[in-house]
C-alpha cells in the first residue's frame, strides 16, 4: 500500500530521516487511510527522543507541554503536528495511566502498547505498513479487537471499554467476541474513569452513524454502574434497542439527540438518574434538556392554539419547533416500519403546529410579557404596586394569548379598571 501523505507530514518524516532517525504516521490516521477516509489529523511516531525532535525542528515553534509523555508539538503554518517517541508503558495506576513512560527504539514495542489492532498500524512511504497485529485483516473483517489480552488492555485503561463501543459505532464494526466478553466482565472499571472522558466518548457514539451501538452501554451495565437507570421490562427493552437508530435521523446536534434519547428511554420522571444528570454535561445542556424533555411528552392531540402560545412563552419558538420536529422524526420512523393511521395523523398535526409557529413569528403575535402594548410603569400609574404589577402583566398576557386583538394599550387598561 502506498499512500500520498500531506506535504507537511511528509516534510516532518523526511526531516527526521535526514537526521538519522525513523518516523511513521500511526493509529487512527492509518486506519482511516485503509478505509478510504480522509484523516482529521496525523499522529507521528519516531525513535528520536523528544530533545532530539526539538533540536531537529529548532527553526519552528515547539509545544512541549506533552514532553513528559514523549510528545512534542511542531507548529508549521497554522497546523500543529504531534510527534511522539516510541514508548513502553509500565504498570498502570487507577485503571487509567501508566506509572511512568520509558522510551524504546523499536516500533514493534510501541505498537504493542496500543488499544486495538485497527489502531496499532504504522506507515511511511519508505517502509510501507508495519502491521504486527493484523490490524489490516481486522479492518477487512470489520471487527474491533484489542491488541493482545483484552482483560489486560481494559484493566490498564478502563476508558478503552467505552472506546471499543465508540469505534464500533464510528466504523460500523462488530466487537470481536473475546473483546466483547471482556467488556461485560470489566464494565465496572468505567466507574473509576473521569466522567469528562467517559462523556466525551459517549457523545461520539450518540453523534455517530451507528448510534444503536449505545445499547451496549446498557446491556453491559456500564450505564447502570454509572447510576444511569433504564426502567424497561424485557419487551420494552427490545423495542428500545430497535428504536435507537432513530437518533441517526436527527440532526448531528448533541442536544437534539440527547432529547430524543431521553424520549426513547421514557425518562420524563426519572431525570435525576438520566444520562444528562449522571454524566458530565454543560449547565446549558443540562438545564435545556431537563426543561424541554417535559414538552416532548405533551400529547400533541390535546394541544390547541392557546396552548401553543403558552408553551412558546415558556421555551420560545426555536425550541418548540425543534421538539415538534423530533416528534415527527419519531412518528415517521414508526410509519416506515409499520403503517399506522395514528402516526400519520400525528405527523400532520405537528406540521400544522410548526407552520402555525412560523406564522406567529412572522405576524409578531404576542406570547411574551415584553410584547404587550402596556408595561409595568403604566400599571403602576393605575394604582398597582409591588408583586401586583407582575401578576397583572401575567393576567393580561393570558387574555391576549386567548384573544390577540386585545393587545392594544386602551383595551389592556380597560381590562384592569
């Protein structure tokens, strides 16, 4: 296999060779090349020590924050390329990090420490592929398999358990039987990993082309060990597994896919144990999802024009349109599986509401206090004070929502006298 590398990557490899060392691209970028995917970035590995890399590239800006682990960043133009010395890692601590890192001059030893065979391949255009663990074969078989004993790999670094599922979802690969068995047996280790790192991997699964792989986080009890509960009986659980691919029909928007996941898991009343509250999300996502999930469960059959504006007052037009769109995605998926007149009716109702909201915004119809043709100052002049002013504004808004023609200053004043 001969691959044309980006000019800057070739330049770095050539320059290292010119100084008597060797260098390869390694890991995910090699895997993606083999799969015909354009890599997002390039990791370079070498037998040169960090101090030697710094000397070789002394005419370039160097980032040395990773030097303790053998990594040096080289800035070329607007790009940063990380070059890491071949390493052998000692015993791991806390199922996450090696106690210390030792350098080696042998590329084979470096590849041995990597997580999965599909990521343990090195390449340069001088020597071709270095593939001692048959990663190319496993790419051909479409399997995710650990380098060596899976129990050892997962006990070294518990995050690899979730990463295995993530690669399975990203690539559409099956997890090899022994690797999957080890995930079931070692799932509890994930509790020791920082929630930030776990959340990052889970998000990648949610946003992947194969979000149905999330089921493994439930089946293996990874989520249960993290306190994320899913109260399904066996039939409901099987139905949930089939429904997970609905996430792929949503936009690649994390908040929207999380909302759909909460809806699919029926987590209206168990929010304290939901994925949103047990993993590590921003306050914005937590607050938005916890607020909006309630409206996902409102039965659209029972919504009328007045109710639409009342909800708009609470969450705004963009959020409500997104909720109705997500519900439509859910019903359309059901229609594609089995025709049901009720799903068709609900889709049509949601379309009508979405168009209605667009018209409300276009016509600048009032559904917020700030859009009333009266303000607190005028109400105060009518003799009201303190909390009464707010209550009167809320009362007037309710009346205007029922009858938009009332939104004129004189008519509003008349309602108060």
